[in-house]
């Protein structure tokens, strides 16, 4: 196992009715900005519950944060927050609202252009405190220090992470997720699943506890997903998926183990260029990436096949690895998630060319072993 340090200060309040405890978690001595997205919280009753909690507090609101939140939108919120002397941000929604709130929190206190935090690794020395009411289990943003922001003007999608932007608290009420459209429910399950595999299907390093923790999250997602597809108001199904998605990216399973994240880096480019949902991009990239890198990843892929998919009696790791890829694709298809660029009308050669060109200019280490841009191009061509 590699050395690591682990820190996670997020207070989780989980369960049915937990929004009722929001008022006690919010400060009384500063102005609060409520941030939300396109209005789902107004139709599913979450807005009214949050408004009750804000009763008697000094607050204002900023709405219209879009999926794959834009720098341009966040800059408007930063201006508003600075002018209104906001001292606390309350993010109510999915990963996009939360990621935007993290960027706004950091941007409000940043000297210089906030985009530099994403594009130039500008250090986040301080940030406004954030609280969260999560309505979409997927990203793990409610329990981590990461944020992913897009810029419309340059068609970029970049991330930053800083311990300054951990939420102070996250309220996770599974009942808020009953109203999710099927597409978002499926997106969330696939995103969480791939967060685990990014930290699991990497070079082996003798960390059996982390491996089994990762397998527990994967098995939970595999078992619970069909339940919420059949019955979107299954409390237990929704609760188990919500908690599993948090565990997928609260960084515990990644302690001391090599990680990949290549599917995410390529997937972010697909979203930036073609506007497909985050999880849709991952479901396209992952199977193709595994096929291209199978010989390096065969030990963990075989372990995935045997321990998670219950594949027995397979003579070689390579054969088991093949089955892991096929079974993962089958799982995605069983949810109705597509796994090909052509499913979204995207030309594979065009994607290969655009994404690999951009990767050439990136001065970052890609994956557990850096992938050459020609390999990235091939991964996308094979995902046609
Ligand atoms: O905007 P509203 O009206 O609220 O509707 C949203 C949005 O249209 C809707 N929604 C959310 N909760 C709902 C609901 N509709 C009905 N009922 C509810 N309870 O769902 C749509 C998608 O929401 P969004 O927040 O965009 O989805 P998600 O949570 O999947 O977030 C995706 C973003 O997170 C980033 C992605 O790149 C993408 O930008 N990620 C962030 C990570 C992190 N911070 O650690 C890691 C991830 O890998 C990911 O990259
Ligand atoms: Zn993701």
C-alpha cells in the first residue's frame, strides 16, 4: 500500500425528513445565498422545505445553474455574492449546483481571475463556507473537495480540488430523489460505478481492504439499481444508491492505491465538445479504454469478474478480464445506458481527432500510466 493522508470533514445528515434539521446547521450571523439549478427543487417540494429552514435568516437566492455548470454563470453569482456580502453558500441540487457553489465559494475570495484556479492551478487559499442539500446521487461532490466547471466560450471542462471547498455539511434525504427522471437516475448509478472502477481497475498494490470496500460499493450498485428502475419510490433502493454514490467518491476506497481517472479525463472532453451528459460520456469511454489497455489492467479486471460478477472457472486472467468488460457493458445496457458514440450521432473519427489534439496540449499525467494521444484516439475510434 502507498503512503497517504486522509481528511474528510463533511458532516453527513442522512435519511427521510433530514431537511427538517437544516435550520440548525445554518449560521445566524451572516447572509446566506441559496443556490440551485433549473427548478426541479420547486416541483418536488425541496425548495419549500429549504425555504422554511431559512425562515428568519438573512438570505437571498441565485438560480439557473445548468448541468455541467458554466464559468460564465458562476461569475454572475460571484459578482452577486460579493456585492451582497454573502458569508455562506447553501447548494441545493445535484453535482452541478454543488460544483458551481464550490467554484463560487473559492472565486469570491480569489485575488485575480477565478478561471486561473481551473486553468492554471491557482491556489485556493480561502473560500466561503458551503452547506449542501443533495438531490441527485452521482458525483460524490457532497463528500469531497472537487469541482468540475465548463467554459462555454472556449468549450473547456476542467476541474480543481481544494480542502477549502469541502461542504461543512451535506443533507442526504433519499426521498428527494424520487422525482429524478430515469435518465438522471441511470446517469447517477453509472457515474458512481465508474468512480469506483477508476480507483479499482488500476495496478494491483496489495491493499485488500480498499479493494473489498470498492467491491462492496460496486455490488451494492449492481443489486440496488434494478430496484429503483422497477420502483422509483423504493425508499431502500434510493437510500442504498445514495449512500453508495457517496462512498464511491469520498476518497476512502482510493486511500493508498494507484488510481486511473482516464475515462473521466477523456469523457470531460466529449462533454465539452458534444454536450453529452457526464455519465453518458463515461459509459462510452470506459469499455473501449479497458479493451485498449487490457494487458496492463488484466489483474484487476479479472478480480472484478471473479469477485463482483461471480465469474468462476475461467482459466486465465485475460479471459476473465474480457468477461468483466462484457458484463460491465451488459450492466449499463440493462439500465438503458448507451455505450457507443454513434448512439449520440457523434462521428468517432471527429471525436478521436479533436480529443487527442487537445490531450497533446495538456500538461498533466493521464491515468495510472500516461496514455499517448494516439491511444486516446484509438479508444474513441473503437467506441464508434
Ligand atoms: O437543474 P435542475 O432543475 O435542478 O435539474 C437537474 C438537472 O437538470 C436534475 N435534477 C437534479 N436533482 C433532481 C433533478 N430532477 C428531478 N429531481 C431531482 N431530485 O438533474 C439534472 C442533472 O443535474 P446535475 O447536477 O448536472 O447532475 P449530476 O449530479 O450528475 O452532476 C454532473 C456534474 O458533476 C460533475 C460532472 O462533470 C458534471 O458537471 N462531476 C463532479 C464530480 C465531483 N465534484 O467530484 C465528479 C464527477 O466525476 C463529475 O465529473
Ligand atoms: Zn464522474
